[in-house]
C-alpha cells in the first residue's frame, strides 16, 4: 500500500473516530448522565489525542507508529462491529443503546 493510501486510510479512521463520539453524544450514551456532557467530551478529546499522536508517528515514518496504527484500526473496526451487533440484537440504537450499553445498566 502506498504512503498516500495509508495516510488517507488513517485520516478516514480519525474521521470515523470523531463521528463515533458524535454518535454517542447524539444518542445520549449512558455515561453522560453520570459525569455530564462536558466531562464526557473532555475525556473523548483526551482519548482522541492517542490516535492523533499515532498519526504523527506514522507521518514521521516510525515503525512503532505503523504498528500502533494497525492496533488502533483493529480496535476501531471491532468497536464498530460491536455497535452494529448490538443494534441487530436489540433492534434499537438511539434511546439507550448508543455505545451498546442500555441506559439502565
């Protein structure tokens, strides 16, 4: 895979990471009731810095960046599959199952 395709793919993952946070915010992920929206977004911003640093390592051409990028990509794909499976099993996404955990949990 060319460097441009790797960069485009990783930027796509970063975009979907942000979309994921939007989905959990819009779907009112249950943890927001416990910590508040401000803290929820602050924690997610801190978590977003991890793949951003990985992206900088990839841009710098470091092998560890490529390895961590693959680990991050696999984690994000599994997380997305988990969300889809939860929707199929429960028949609902928003209104309690954003993040795959019901609000009553």
